[in-house]
C-alpha cells in the first residue's frame, strides 16, 4: 500500500500500537519483528482486540481487508512517520548525546510548554521504533516537537534525522558511551555528529555548549548557532555552591537570575543552560523559564535525591558510562555530605575497553576517601581492591538487607544492565 493511502487511514485512526497488551479499540497495529519475536503472529489477536487495521509483512496471516500487507513493517512505520512529519512547518528539536539526553529533553519540554503546544518523546522511546512512534503521536495542534535520539552505532542518528527532519538540534556531549558499537571516542563523535551533518545540509539551527570545545569543531559550517555555557556564549550561567541540589545563576538577562533546580549534581549545569537557551531563543521570558525548570522533578532513577529514614540517597542508576560515572563520583566527593557511601554497578557496552575502563574507574574513586564502597558486576572482579564486591546486584542486595547503613549519604550509580535498583529495594524492605 502506498504511504499516502496508509496516511489517510492513519488520519482516521491516529493511535498506533506495536504491543497488543496496550492495544485500544480503533488503534492501528504494526506487527514489528525482532530477534526474539514476530508481531505477525499477534496480528489476529490485535484484530480480535479491536484494532482497526493490522499492518503485517507475512502474507500467510492476512485474512481480510483489515490486514494491510507491506514488504517490511518497520520500514512502513518509519515512512508513515516521515509522511506525518512533512505535514508540519514548525520547529522540530532533536536531542542526542552520550549523557543527559533525557534530562535535557524533559527540561526543554517543560520550558517550551509554558508558551507552546509541545509534543515530546515519552520516557526513553528514542530508538528506531521509538522515534517514529513519537512522531506519530504529534497532534495537528502542535507548535513545537522535541525528539530524543539514542544511538549505539554509526549511521543510526542519520537514519532518525531522515525520518524526523529536525529543524533544530542539540548534542549534549560526546563521552565514553556505547563505545563498543561506535568503535571508540572518535566514533562516538562521528555518530552523534550525524545530527549536525543533517542540520548543516538542511540549513538548520544548533544549540551549542561552548564549554565543550570539540562541539565547535563539529558544528563548523552551520550558519545559525545559539550558544550557551559558562563563558563566550549568548546565554551564560554559573553554578552556585552551598547546596546539594544544583543552583544556577543566569548572567545574560540584564540582571542575574537564580534557578534552584531539583537536580543533584553540577554535571546537570549544561542541561539547565540549554533549556534556558531554547526558551529564551523562542521568546519565553526568563522568569517563566526559571519557573519551568524549578518545577521539574526528576524521576526514573535520574539525578534523584531520596530520603530513606536517616539515609540520603542520590539515585542515578538509569545508565552509566565512564564519563557520567566520574561526574557523579566527583559530585559526591565535593557535596559536603557526611558518611559517604558508593554503590557502583558495572558499565555495559564497553567492548574491548571493558577491563581498562573498570580498572581506571576504581583508580579514580580511590583518589578520595569513602566510608564504604560496594562494587557490583563481574567487570569489577579483578579490580575490587579493598572494596566489597558482588558478582551481581541480587547478591549485593542480600548483603544490603543484612547490613543496612544508617545516617549515611549513598550514591547508587550503574548501567541499567547492572540493576542497581535492587540495592535500593533492599534498603527499603522491612
């Protein structure tokens, strides 16, 4: 079926679903396939559950006109999303980077929603399926769209840009994340830089952090660059000390404006500053920007401060790589908190650098004095030194349950695959 014809069906049934468990009557069901699943097998169930149509790529499951046969369901989903995107002449802001993508997306969206009807990536739907699903949720009343783009290999961001057609872009940073797929730090910059490449070719606009010199080199040739940072930028700010929660003074608005965020850690400074830059660029008053950022409450294990009995918990266990690990540990060291404890989970997708990065991380944390350290994951086995070590988070959680800290400040940090939330659950349990 031609995409234009499918789009007419979509306009009548604008709710798209890829999971029959979440299906509502009247939805369009796209029968996606993966290494361990085949959505075509559930097409009949989707129709029985009330789907208006099932888009499939296996002719054997087609029973009647409610089944739409395509060559490849994923390609069709992406083409439909691109077609829908082309109906809009409004800003589409793409966000990628090694660290801080989701926090930046949430802050930027919170600011924009103060003035514009803004649609944004929900949760962490930032991959080859999540990006088109995000676009297909954009209503015709949209005034702004914010699209998060995650990637772990070359050409991935390039593909997302061909679907989302961003007009504006943000690269938060290029650190040591997914280096197994990117082939090293230079590969990370090349992969994330595909967003800049698209904007350069299509006369788009970038919001660029002047504190990261490599972004200036990467952005060469892009005529419109809105800059932010601690110096030499359109929008300049500085962090204010004396509080565990990040406070930022905005210095380029005629008079100094202080923003008291609910985010832990100075490493969130650029995330706040880009939200300021985006808001001000689109004509939002600085006090409105301030209100939006101060009202944002982090969740989903990102830069959260929790109080559990007498213990303060800094929960930053949604993801981890060498860059974000060092930032979190440095922030903990300089926090002024008493009785400081680290619960550190292994970093995933390190590839050939796995041993080196985990060894260097332990050496880094050993520069400082801690009251206790727990390392979790086989990756730390040979480098645990004098610290407590457990092969997995379930084993570590059992230890925590039997040896609960008291009146302590605890940083919980690790990759999702390390499941460090189990240690928090153990601390919560009776």
